[in-house]
C-alpha cells in the first residue's frame, strides 16, 4: 500500500505564483524526500529532510516536516513554466534504502 | 558518468512471453531497486538489492524475478507476461546507508505493453 498521499492531485497556477503541495504518510519515518518527474522521464531527486528537521531550503524550494501530524509540504516560489511536472514525496525508515512513494501531484505552470 | 541506464525504452509483448528488462549503473552504488508506475498509483516497489548477491521483495513482487551478480547490473525478469504487467518500469540506485536513506538516481524507464 502507498505510504504517502499527496494533495492536491493536480494544481494549475500562473508563472510567478507560488505552488504548495502536501504529503501525508502513515508510519514513523527516518526521512522524507521529494522528487520531480517530467513527462516521459525518470524521477529526479529534489530535497531530503530528516525526521529531526522541521524545515529545509534549496533554491526556490522550501520543505517542511511535521512528524507529529505525519505530514510534509513542498513550496515552490516564483514558479516557472519549466516547473511543470509531477511531484512525489517518498518516505524511508528502515535499515535499507527502501523508499515508499506517494501518488504524486501534477503541477502545471501556465506562462 | 551515464548514471542509471535502462534498456529497452519500449517493448511490446504477447501474453505468456518472457523477457528481461536491463538496468545498469556506473556510480558504484550498492543499493538498486525496481519500481512500476501505473496511472494514479505512484511508484510501487517490486524488488530491491542492497549489494551483489543480495535481493529482497518489495510491495508487488509476484510475476517478477531479479538477480544481482555484479554491483553494476540489476536485471528484472518477467517470467510469463500478463496484461496486468503493462506499466512503466523504473530502475533506481543509491549508495547504501545503514543510518539514513540516500537520494535515489532513476533511469528514464521502460514502457512495457502486454497484449
């Protein structure tokens, strides 16, 4: 079964606006990762946040993690048409590098 | 570095046929895994490996076999293809970290149709 569920399933915004995607998960985790997938391509790692971190930044990306609510959010600021993609959260927690992925948010940024 | 390379990119099979999806990485990563991606279901883990000679089942292993004879290669075998195995298959690799997970590197996928 899926560990993570993203919300919303789809999001359409104008270029320059901010985009926020949310991820909820079910069990305790070691870390949570966000990935981007452009149409017809593989997933690309964006950012990893560990369970003892609350917020992390990378360029125009800001990720928050609330382990008490078992949720995370990904904020993309000043979005560009090139940000159009599907975004997935993935959780890890075991001794292996096994990740469990959510169902994804499809982001469309209109120029 | 080429990263993670998957072949073929596209394949059409008939029900009952067998085939092997190839995955190779040149980053000396210990951990490798196979996922399938179906519409509305995200990625589901099929099999994974933490090093040469070691494999284990993921969430949806039925109908698939894997082996890991070298660090670089992790082929996925469909034993007797079924229409339910029509999907996009992704291979991923990462360094193995026993303390915390590492970002995974993905190939561009194999799009498989079973008729």
